[in-house]
């Protein structure tokens, strides 16, 4: 994956997981390194 594609994937995953609105995922996303 190119850097742009990777960032796009991360955003998509974050948005999907954000919909779940679970504390576990909130912590997981907060710890996700911004690459």
C-alpha cells in the first residue's frame, strides 16, 4: 500500500470502529500511532 492508501484505510477503520463507540476501541484508537 502507498502511504496515502494506508492513511485512507486507517481513517476508514477508525470511522467504522468509532461507530461501535466501545471504551475498548476508544482506547485502542487513542493509542494508534499517527503514521
